[in-house]
């Protein structure tokens, strides 16, 4: 299957700092990427849909000024958690859908575990 | 509101038994259906996809889809301890994001 790479896999930061997470589709082009968040023992929650060349679409309750998403190319989307706080500690997972893949299959990155001290 | 419902479990089966995981969805125009497996601390991995009514088999896994009943299931034959994980049902409709259920935790005991 298609490969989605996410970096970094783990990050620990101090409260108040910003953290950037990268998501790359390695062998296909993705006009749309999705960012999910998962708290321990909870389900995947869609945070936002990242659209190449345009603004991201955020789900209800997700602060767009706190979670900045940039999708500058067909293979790269970034999520920046600004002024991170301990409650932002979570597992962030990106996913992408092949432009040619009309079946809807999503390919997931490995996930990034953020710990805010 | 589109919804995907799964029994959270845990579902416990002995090694070698058949594990049956169920999922219902609310949106009748859903087109594609997926089962993902997620180990603790890892991201989901796709194990089965199904697009039309009936059964689809892949090794020890069989996905079953009944669009009239808005029901999709996953059967795991000859369950192994390594199958212990959370199984996520996901539903797709063109133009939308994939909608996930909350997942069913499967525990296979040796």
C-alpha cells in the first residue's frame, strides 16, 4: 500500500512552546490530508482536513489559531501546535488519500506522540 | 450527523476461535467500508476494505457487508494472540472524511 511518513514520532516540549509535525506522502500525491488526535484509550478524533493550496477545514471545537495547518505541496502537510500546554499532550496521526484513489482508503502515518511538560 | 457504531468490548476469545466484530452506520449513501487494526500506541493499519454487498475474504479475515441493514462485520478465523488489538470500523462517502467508529478491543487468550 501507499506510504505516509510522519515526523517526529515523539516530541517532548515545555509548556508555551510550539511544535511542528510533518506528514509526507512518499509514493503518491495527496490533495487532501487529514489530521487526527487520539487520547489514551479513546477513539480517533478528526481535527482538520488539510487541503493543498487552500485553507484547512477544522472540525467543531478545534481551535484553528492553536493548531496551524499548512499544505503547501501535494506531498507535504504540517501541523503546528502553538503555545502548547499539557492538555495538548496526545497522539497526533496524519493520513492521506491517494488523489487517484476514489475508494476512500486512507493511509496513515506512524503517528507523533506529543508530551507537553 | 453521520455515525459509525461499534461495541467497545472488550471481546475475549480463546486462541483458535472465530472472533466476530460488528459495525453499523447511519448514512445510507456510504460507499466504502474499511476495517483498521490499531495496536496500543501505534497508528491504525488497514486490514480489509469492502465496497459491495456480500463477503470478502483475505486469509483469516472475512469482511461482510449488508447495505440494506447498514451493517458491516469482520470475522477473524483461527484467532491468534497477536490479533489482540483495537479494531476500527470506518465508513467513507465521496467528498467527506473517513468516519471512524470508536473501536472494539479484541483480546485473544492463549
